[in-house]
């Protein structure tokens, strides 16, 4: 804790601005989600839970969006963590020729906007069996956020001293055995945090999905856009609140796993 002195009121103003510009829009969305019709102001006589009932139990596109996004995010984050950790181990725990070029090559997707990357996948894979499936969207997500996962993976691998796995190698263990028995157990908590980070990122991704979705493969972001076009604001608000709550729950898990002492405190 820092004594701000006469600057404490500036701190209060900064926190107030945060509440207004960050939390304020979500609170407005929450209020709209409980109104059967939005006229620009809260009306107690219009309070209803029908919007949540519709997006949870009735609206088919909302169901598909939630199920598809959870499937893509769960499988995609698992595959991405495996790929990123393998690349990090190859870069920092082997002497293979050309390994130094893997990291710069993996950073290329940073320079490509998501919607452009989605267009590229669309053009390249439109004649393949995976076009029109969830798998093409998942692949686009993994490639788009590969730099994020690889940077996290490199940090985890570099946090483990080389002497540990080198001692195992000198004792007769193979490279795979040393990595699986020594390095991976030590970085397991960080891998869980990385998985949750990618899961949250995939859940809210929209740019690549815009170019690759078809009927039946809508994600939550695409479903929200389509609901906004054809449904009242209250239904859109309810679906937006559900999506936000899902992301917040995942963020809470990230904080718990990445820093359990602080969370317990």
C-alpha cells in the first residue's frame, strides 16, 4: 500500500473513471437484459427473465454458439499448449540445427490481422473436407494465437534450470524421459494457466470466425452478432451477459491457478 498524500483524490478520480468506462457498459448491458423492451431508460414494470430463458432454453443459434465455442476453445487450447510446449522444448532444450529460426517464424501471425488470416484459410482450404466444419475455425485460432502460447511456453521452459534435465541425461535417461519426468512436472501449473489464457482468448475471438463460419458452426461472438440483428436488445444483452460471465469465471480460474497464495489471501 502506498500513501498517495494529496494525489489520493487523483487516484479516486482514476478509479471512478474505470468504473464508469469499463464497468458501466456492462452494468447497462445487465439492465437491458432484464427488460422486455428497451426504451432508453429502466422501467421496473418491464422487468423479466424471459430474455435469459430464451437464450438458454429456446434460441437455437445461442445454443450452437455456446456449444461450438466451448468445443473449439477446449480442444484448441489443449492442442495449442501441446504444440507450444514442444516448440519451446525444441528451441531451448535441444541443439537441433535451425531451431533458432522457429521462434521468429512462429511470431509471423502477430503481423496478420485475424480477419485477413481467416480469409487466407478460407481461400486455402475451401476445397478441402474441413471447410464448413469447426476444425477450420480451430486451426485458425491456434495459428493466430500461436505467438501468445509460444512466449508463455518459452518463459516456462526457461524458468527450469538446465542442470536438472542435463543430470538426468548424464544418468542415462533419454531426452523424452528427461523432459517428461523433470521439466514437464515443474512447469505443469504454468501450463494450466496458459491453457486457461488461450481458452478465454478463443472464447471471445470474432475476427477469424467472421470469414470461416457457416450455418451450424457459429461461435458465441457470431451468434451474438446474429442475435443483435434479429432479436430485441434484451435478448442480445442477456446473451452478452452470459458470454461475459463465462469469460470472467475463466479469468478467476487463471488467477487462482497462476497465483494461489494471493487468491487464498
